[in-house]
C-alpha cells in the first residue's frame, strides 16, 4: 500500500535549513493499523503530511498503490488525496456554519459527487458513527466526542483506503477517547489502513504496530501482541 524509501524533507528559511526527515524508509501494508510516535521535533508531523499528500518529500520515493506520489502533478496529487485518504484531526476542522450532515458532504463536493448521492452517502456515514439523530446540528451544538465522530464520518464518505488521524483524541476526555479509538478499531477490522499520530502510549497501543520516529528517522518498529 505505502512504501517510503530514503525520504528527506528539508525546510529552508533564508540561509537556514531544517532537516525534518533524514532518509526515512518505511512500509505500511494494506489493512495495517499503525501508530506513529516520537518526541517533539522528531519529524512525525512532517511524515504525516507527506503520507497524506499534503506535502512532498525534498528527495526520496513515496509510492502509494504503486504510484510514485512525489512525481505527480498538483491536480493528480489533489485527486489522490481526496479519493485515497481520509483525514481526522485533533481540532476536528469542522466548518461552524454548516450542520454535521453538510460537513460530512464537503469531500464529496470537491470530488464532484451529485447532490442526491451526497445526501445518501453522508446519511449512511453519520449513521455508521451513531450520530443519525444529530445530523442537522451545528458543531457548537455537539460535544467534543460527537464532533470527532462527525470528522470520522467525513473521512469515510469517499470510501478511502487509508485513514490518517493526527492526535484524534487530544481534545477529548479519556472515556470519549476510548470510544473514538473503538471506532478506529472497527474501521481496521473492516480492512481499512489506519495510521494515527499520537504522543500517548495508551492510544498507540490500540494499533498493531508502533513506529517510533526520532531525529527524522525510524528509530524502532514495535509489534504489539493482541489477545
């Protein structure tokens, strides 16, 4: 599904260079459930941006479904990002003037899905995260956990193969966080590839593997035994 080979990312500000990734190599198979951990400044956020096609490597190879992403034109990159990847963020990133249903429909608008089909698919996605009775509510009328469920529903409507979650429980209490992680576990069991970034060990342990990043490189890959 995903292969990164000798990936570097260098940010330049004037004469200053910051090497965020320093030749990182990594493979994530279809249906894998992995957590990415590392200290502040380790490169994990940069890695997530590259995996999500939000940024390009300075050099190296990123292969997604046998396509070399770093060589794609901007339009092809946007198409790949919209169709292949669903995003879930710590801050939810919901538009406050839109209802839950309208927020979930947004990725389909960008994908050119007809209005009638958008309604059907958004309704199904909201029902899948147990929020059918909240579809017409605005984000400020929802709890933090409910808003994150809306964000997960939004990430699913284009039926992506990959779910990228950046600190998805960071703004939630521990009980609600566990409920959200249960949703990710269900998505993994359905065959989705789930990749999450977290600094919390107990959250990372929901995954099957933990990829530890340090100084822009993979420092350790930990396989977790599941009962």
